[in-house]
C-alpha cells in the first residue's frame, strides 16, 4: 500500500486516511527546500500524529499522518533526517523563522 494509505479507524473519529493533497504537499515541500528535517509529533487525545518538516532557514510545514511509523518510514524513504519531537524538541531556527524576512 502507498505511503499514506488507509488504516483501520481508531476511536479518534478520523478515518486515518491522509488526502493525496497532503502527501503531495509534503513531497513537493521537501523537494523544493534545502536541509529539510522531519519531526514526528505523537498522537494526543486531541490531535492525530503529524509530521513537521523544517528547512535549513527555519521555514516549516505540518501535516497529519496515519501513524508515527508511517512518518518515520516516509522520511527514511525520501532520505531526510527524522526525529521524535517529544524526545529532541524543535530546532531554534524554526522558532526564529519569520515569513518574508
């Protein structure tokens, strides 16, 4: 099955399916920026798991994913570093980034 395919529905009320639009966004965003790293954000009671991508200059984007493992596998497949955000936190460059600056 593809990167962001279907999964069984969990109690969270979401189908677990990531739209092709989200997948395309992540892939295009990664390909169009330098030094991209992925930070996997674990599921919480309010939010599904997500992947946060941060470029060399601190620009970032975030999208929900079906599972944490899918995000780690995807990052490995595209060849970018991937971290568990709950263990390593977020890079300072992300907090410092200002659009258009």
